[in-house]
C-alpha cells in the first residue's frame, strides 16, 4: 500500500505516476467515452469537480465543494476514486446521511464499474437495527404472540436477515422485537447463531476490506471518535480518503454521534459483566471496588430521578409528558458524578490488571469493554463540566443522564481534519448568497466545521445547478 504521506523521492515519483494514469483515465472518460460511447450527458461542472477532486488527491488536501442539483456530483467523485481504489489497492469510505443515497451510490458503482474496467468490492454498511438478531427472533417466535409468524420464521431460517430483503415488509411492531439492538462483538461470539449472522460478518468485512465502504455519517463519526480515544475502530484503518456526501448535515451528525447516554441499569450491568470477566481467585480483589461504584451509581441516579420527578410535578411548567428535563446541580449532583467517574476508572483499571492474569480466557469480555468506555466518558465529563451540555431523558419511570460537548466544531475539526485521513465534502448547499472571496461564500460552513482552509484544505468555486429553476418554478400562496 502507498501512503499519501510520502517520505522519500521514490514514493513521490510512484505517487505522481499513479495520479497521472488516473488523470488520463478521467479525461478520456468524461471528454470522450461518457458522451460518445455510453451516451451520458456532458456536464462541465461535473468534469471540473472530478478534476478538482483529483487535484486534492494528488496534493493530499481536504476539499469542499458546493455542487448544485443536476451537476452529477456522485459520478464526479466516484470516477476518480474508483480508479484510485483500483490503482492503489486502498479502501475508500463514502458516508452519506440516508440509506436511500447509499443504495443509489451502490447502483451508480455497478453502472460505472464496467465503463471504467474496475471490479471493486462494495460494502453497504447499514446500521445494526436493519438486521435480524436470530437469538431474539427465536425467543419471539416461541412466544404466543410470535407463533403466528411461521412464514417469517422460515424466511429467517433460510438466511434472510436484511429488513429490506423481506417481502412483504415486516411491520414495525414486529421488527423491533427481532432486530439487533445492542451488538457487542465479543459477547455475540457466544451466540449459537454467530457464524450465520450477516451483521457480524459485515462488521468484520468493514475492518479488513480493500474496496468501497458505503456507510452513514453516524458510523463514520463513531469510528473516528473511537480512534481518537485509542480504541478499536469500526472501519478499515487503511482508509486515506473519505467522501462525506451531503456535507451540510455533518455538524448535526457529529453532535448526535458524540452524545452520550447512560442509565442506572446500563452502568450496573457493565460493572457486573466486567467483574464476571475476571475469573477465579482474582475476582475477590475487585469485588469491594465494584460494590463501591454500584453504591455511587445508585446514589447518583436516585438524585437524577428525584430531579426528574420534581420537574414533572412542577406546577409552573407543563412537563407531565416531557421526554427531556433540565440537569441541575442539586443536592451535590455534580459531586456524585465525579465520585462515579473516579470509581469507574479505578474499577476499570483493576479489571484490566486482574483480567490480564486469567490465562484461561483468551480474550477480554464485552463487559470490560463497556466498563472502559463508560469510565472514559465519565472521565471526560467530570474533568470539564463547563464544556459539556447535560440533560435528563425519561426512560419509563427513571432518568438517563445525557451529555454532549458544547462546541461541536472543535470535535468535528479534531475528528475529521486533524487525523491522517483526507476528506472530500460535496453538498448542494454549502455557501450563502454572497459574493466576494470563497471564504466569504463558505463562511457559515467554515465557522461550523473548522474546515482548515488555506493550510490543508481547499475550497472549490461553487458549481450552480444547470436546471432553470426561474423558468420552471411556481409559488402558491393563500390570500
């Protein structure tokens, strides 16, 4: 594999040679083959965008471009990046906001591949909730309610696991009882259906593929977030170029992906699972620490539940049916969070130390992983409350503690523009209706994302839509 961070003259020459070959193919495709051989419409904006992306690849730059509806931006980035994938053997991630666009891109790649003489492996990385959990499905079909779905059970037995593959569609109230809701790789290895699980296979393939990964922005952000914490990523670590299509949604997706939610039962389950992962006599050394942190967790959530009940019954506000509530530092709530943070970190360290002595168990448990992730999250929260937004979310009769960074821009900048990947950011709506320098036109986008323009980032001239909206638009209004 050829790294984009070339360190010697031979690597630079090899890279220049690869880019030259790709440029020749891109030129031939857009100028000759696309219109003449394949009957595709020649679009100047699309051609310009493709070559600008290729320039960004050559120079190892981040690249942002506004391409209006009708430019054909998916072909503009797919053509150079499919050729890049073929020439380098390195995977490419394309992240979108919707499954519909991911599936459209899958079809676009199938259409383009024979034209470009490429045969990439393409993985459509939908979220876990789109797949059947065979263990949950078996339990459901054994229940009185589920026994009426014999035909659905048979389809699952035959290997149908992707929700979109079922015909007729599965009703939402049935699907939510049989889909995957909490995938944990190590825990799921003990499942009797693990070898048949399509989602488990997909997760493994995502880490080792050399092809094209089509995913959503949430998954990409979660991957980068884990990597920033020195945890195992969800996608291939060989990726050097990423496309974030519909880039105007990225800020909201990062905010959503960096929002943490913890419930009392969730934390206690992680603690108990982590303790069970330490076997034999070694477990005795951590039981006291585990009891201490469980007591602290219960004290914290007693406080939070009390806060929620008080707000529900508060006569000045109608909060009876609210889902979210204010977090207030009442009765030492912040001190309770700090206590939980300290004890989670202490227990997590002990589990890692004593668990590593258990040679009979060849792998760490999912409980230890969950505990470590919780300890890390509470540590970041407790270390600087001023940089976090905290609130409570109702879960039945109890409250979950939710929090996220106040300044999403800093997180986004760190995840996307301060790592070893290079990001291509196309969208139909990145600029505002102002003239002048590009930085003025992209000012809102730059302010909200921290895009490193002028250093490692390039802004493109906007490519307006070729559609004559002024001639084909009608406004209706009520008098």
